[in-house]
């Protein structure tokens, strides 16, 4: 079973796959050179990775029960860990999913990392910072987290739709109407979930900055949430949006 936005090996041609992989690598180098020196603890990184891994296993029905989807967790990752470590954490999760679970193809790791570990978290981080500059109090921080979650989902879908359109799956507008349209709804779920997580992390003294959020001892809560999500039978059997798009274009058949 494919998880939403996890491209399989044969979804993109060689040229697009190589191009996306090179772009992802160049973006990683740029981040390492330009990113601010946010150094979260190893424990928080591991707990966040476990949480993201588990939350992506929760597929739920969309649009009248015809398709399913899941949140990415990239907005939560960058809010907790900063852009550089957040992107690296998302990439690590994608590699583990591909190797151990077969979610996304090994040869499609480059495009998947570009979509979900570069574009999605950076869009979330930029949106979060932009909204918080306008209003940095508690309400502003929660609105920023909500907007960041939506941006994380939609931005990854837009890039994925562009990649599929380049490969002849269909006109960009046609592909985006399904892929981006559905992920605009998923983004609302991701936004609410991200805002709820940020609210739960806020210290009683009302420190709403990322540094204050990271200062909380979140490891037990994140790990416990990951274990609960991983153990519960919450994966929908319905095809996700990407599977529907690919199946309609006779690239994969489910």
C-alpha cells in the first residue's frame, strides 16, 4: 500500500527522478550553509522522528469515503526542530519507510525527499515565521501553526502534481485538481493537529517562541503518542489520493 504522496519507483521517468534528486541534494547543501544554528537535543529529534513515522501510518477516509489520506507531520517537525534538523528528520523517516515498509520506491527517494522533506517542511517553516511576525502572542502562534500545517500538505501536493504532469500523467491542472484539491482538505487536518500539538507544548508561563517550545520535556509525550498511533488499527483500506491519480492514468493498478 502506498501512503499519500509517496511516489513508487515507476511513477517518474529517469530524467525527472535524477533532476529531483539533484535538486533535493542542492537544497540540503544550501540549508546546511544558510540555516540558523538551532541545535535541538538528540532525544527530541528521535522522539519527533518516531512521532512523524507513527502519525503517517494513520490513514483516514476523505471526500465521502472514496479515498484516504494522512498528515505528513513536517510542520510539527520544523516547529520543534528548526528547518535544517526538521528537514533531515523528515528525510530519515522517508528512508526508513522505503527500506523497511516499502512506502515509496527506493529509486523514487530523491523526488519523495524533495517533496516531503524539503518543500513541505520549508513551506511550513516559512508560513509559520511569516504569520508569527505579524502576531507573536499565543493566538498568533496557534494560527501560525495551523497555517503551517496547511502549507506543508498543499505545497508537497503541488510539487508532486508538477512532477507527474511532466511525466505525462496528465495536464497539470487535471492532476492538481485531484492531488492538490484533496490535500487542501488534508492540510486542514494537519493544521489543526499541528496547532493542537503546539498548544499542548506551550509552557504555563506563556512562552510561544520555538525555543520555548523546544525547552519543554516532550520526549515521553511524543514517544507515547507514537506508540499509541503505531499500535492502533487506524490505517484505512481505501486507496489514497496518489494511488487514485496513478491508477486512472494506468501507471499503477491497485
